[in-house]
């Protein structure tokens, strides 16, 4: 839902955050990357269109990135804080949604202040966008009403978000700092301790804690743990290494530490998760 050109992936490419069962054929996922000024606020747009047989349900499990979300669907329009554990969404019947993955900086800008109050919860989009939220929801629903698979409908929905969010530009200095922090954590697997983050950013531990709480509603330790779990899920899914090798590569003291962390958050042991992709 960029205003200009977009890199479109018509079929779902499972990302490291998504723990999608390979047997799940409940939906098609359309993703659009973002270019232009809006890229300072939005990392990606995604549009799932699903069809689940009567009496069945399809549970989607996600190890969410450290960012807030905006989602419009026929029955709701919401602003989501970060789910600190495993995010689950249950699909039933036929439906669609148009979602926005904000940048780390953007959550507090859209919320109008610290996002800690939104961790593990969501609110109606009107609570953060006011009247613009109602206009956004109405415009997205009108665009998607005829054919949720239509590229033209997707473009109109993206434009609606663009118009609603551009007033939050430019990103403030603290927002730019938290963007850099998250990018650092996600690009440096060797950073496994908070004191390393302090050294890399030049922030004291207290300043780092306050920044991450205010802008993300999380802790620096959570950032490191989440990135490691996402990487572990990706490697287990690709079956490119042994469990012991994954634990060593990601800086765990031993394999049991990885197993405990993975099972605590996902509800599955690494072995159970990897077995889904054995064939």
C-alpha cells in the first residue's frame, strides 16, 4: 500500500514471524512493500483473504515483531499493541482484512503517546485516529466490498491508509532512534545481552529501558529474545541445522534453554514444530 510502485508477492511467503502450518490452505496472503514518504511510518501492508469450510476454523499463530498494527476488516477496525507472547487469530467462514505493519517509531506517533498501555491489547481505531479512523475504515471497506482479490481494490485501500497516516510525518528524533535500535537487534545475531545493546547505542541501561518501554511497550531483553525465537523458527522450518546447532548459533547456553524458551512462547517444542515441515 505504497503510494507509488510496490513489490507485490501475490502468494504468501512464510516469514520468520509466522508459524503457519504447511497444511493450512485457509487463505491467500497479498503483501505490499512500501516506498516513498510513507515508508517512515509503514513497513508493510498485508491483505489476507480467507475461506474456511463451515464448522471449521484456522488458527493463525505469529511471533509478532516489535511494532504496532492497524487492521481494518468488515466487522472491526483496530489499533494493536505488541503481543508479548504468541499472537493468535482464528479464521472462520469467508472474509478479508487489510493490515498495516507500522515502523517501530510510528506506534507512539499514531497512539499519541507511550504505547506501553497497548501491549497485549487492542482498541478501536477511532481511539487513536479519531474521526480519521472512521473515515479510514469506511473507505477501506468500500474499496474491498466488490472483490477482495482485486489489485485495484488493494490499491484504493492502500491509498486510504496513506491519507490517514501522512499527518504523522515527519518521524521525531526519538522515533528514529528506536527504529535504529530495532534494526540493530534484528541484523546482529551476536547481540544477545542488554549490556551489548547499551554499548552499541551509547545509551545507559536505564535510558534504553525507558526508550523501549515508551516507544514499543516492551523491554530490551524481549527484543533480543523475540528475534532469537523468530530465527529459530525459520531455521527449524527450513531444516537447515540440527536443534543443537540452532541453539549454539543463536547464543543459547545449550539446547534445553532453547527448547524451554520456544515451548514457553509457542506451546510447541522445537522438535514438534520442525516435524510439521518434515515432508
